[in-house]
C-alpha cells in the first residue's frame, strides 16, 4: 500500500541543536525539507544524485547526502548543517582556515565540504595530505582546485592536536 503523493506527514527532528517540526510529502528529499520547510538555506542542492556533495549534512553525526535521503527518514534524528558551525557569529576554526587558505570561491559547494570535513576530523584527527584528498574526492568543486581546502584541513588538524580544547569548537 502506498501513501498518497499529496499527503503530508509530520517530521520532528533536532536541527542544529534545536527541536524542529514541519510537514513533508512522502517523497520530499531531506535537502528540500531543510531548505524550504525549515529555512536551513546553507544546504545547497547540486546534482540531486549524491555525486557532487553540495548537500552534505550530518545525520546523527555522520556525513550524509541530503538529496539521497527522504525527509520522513530524518524523523527523530539529529541533523547538523553548516549553520551550526559558527557560534555567536564567529566562524569556527575550520571555517576560518578555509578563509585563510582561500579554500572557497563561489561558495556553492563549501557548505557540504565543510560538513564532510567536520565529520572526517572527528574520525581521523591527524590525517595526512593523501587522506584529506581522498576524503575530498567525494565532492565536486569547479572553482578552487582543492589545494586550499587540503591546506586548511591539515592546518586545523595540526592545531587541534596541539591544543584540542581551544581550537575544536565545531559541532
């Protein structure tokens, strides 16, 4: 039995530390739900096939393509978007490093890349250049050439190793 396409269902979730609820049609992608129903416009929709990585968010702490997940699948889950990174309008250490290393240009892919980097540095706190490049290979960026991103991630990893409490202010 299939649910009618025009019927909407309540989706309750924790978005960037706040409980949120809105209605979603059964086939609505999580990226569209976050942007259009909850106002998380930092989630960018690129290819809608899970290839480009622009829509990457953290779902229960795991980097996930929000275009490949339905909004109803996010019910009672924790979702973190790029909006969660800055505190009191101050960019976190990773965002600041991206700025210092000119790791963004047009910015369309940046939010998804940052979210992948946040999760990656949690799992691999002291990566080497090859590991960072491998992680970034899951993202498409037409502007930067990735070198600045790699440098930014490596810098943040090193600083967090030197002083884990002061520098690690991410989600």
